[in-house]
């Protein structure tokens, strides 16, 4: 029986892909390497990986196009690993459905941590759909009764705050961009105005946080968006 997590690395820089492959194998992952977009898509359909690590600057196609293509038929976690430091590329990749983003040069430890977040999200995906009660750490959400508990005390969320919390939980581990959240919660394009989202997020954090230590369940991705339970 093979229960190893399969990771497809689409990266044209051989030095980097080797480095990633060696490190991942050491951690007991199955690794497949592709050096172009076309080969990457071919390997995706041949080997059915669990997670994709994707470089944006590929010789035959822009990595963003691969995300767009894959998202038409799969929800596989796509971790973008790219040298492009520009916030716009990062946000565009996430808006197109990438799950997370690591900028080169990166520490292997950081990449491993992001992979583990993706794995946990995968493991939860199957479980969550059947559950009516979500529990994590001190937080409990009872979907049927629409109740939210911090430890055992009920907290009162406005309908929009509740919707926001559910959206974050559904996408656990994934970075959600400001625009994505605003579109989902308010139903329109933000056009760069994130002020109301910031206010809502601050209120939600305060309500589901614990005393002075605040809420460590939601992390801020500066200039990009938010992530539920980003470790
Ligand atoms: Ca490249």
C-alpha cells in the first residue's frame, strides 16, 4: 500500500528542482519533476499528484496559465514557488486559484511547512463535508444551529461575520486575497478598497480571539489577504 503524498514539481531550473526533490524525498514524499508547462500538465494527468509546486516563469507557458487551466477541473493544492517578488503576480496567482505562494529564495523549512498546511487541508476536505460541527483548538462552529463557541462560551457574530468565518474555515490553509473575500462576502469587486474588510476582520478576530493573546487562527498575509490557520 502506498500512502505517500505525491508532489509534482513544475520548475525549469534544474538546480532548484533537484534541491526541492532531494529535500522532499528525504521527508518521504513521492516526487515527480517537470521542466515545462506542457510536460507538467501531462504528468499531472499521468500520475495524479496530491500537491503541485509551480514555478511561474516556465519556458513554454506562463505558470499563471497553468493555474487557470488546472482550476477548470481540479481543486488540487497549487503552491506557487517563484522568483517574481512582485505583489501583483502573487495576488494574480492567488486570484486564479493558487493555494499559497513562496518566494525564491526560500528556506526549505518554510516550503515544508506550507506543504504540511496543504496536506492538512487535503485531509480535512473529505471530513468536513459530512460534519455539522467544526472544531479546531478552542473554536467550535455548529453549522446547524449557527452557533460559534470560544472554549465553551457562545460568541455572537453578525451574519456577515459568520459568513466570513465560514469562508475562511472552508479554505483552511489557503491564502485568500482581499478581492476574493470581498467578492464572496459582499458580492462585488473591491476596486482596491479593503477598508471595510479590515474592519470586519478585526471585529471577527476580536470576537473569536482569546483575551489579550488575540486570535492566532487567522493570519494576515501583508498586502495580499488572509489565511485561516496558516502555520
Ligand atoms: Ca523558471
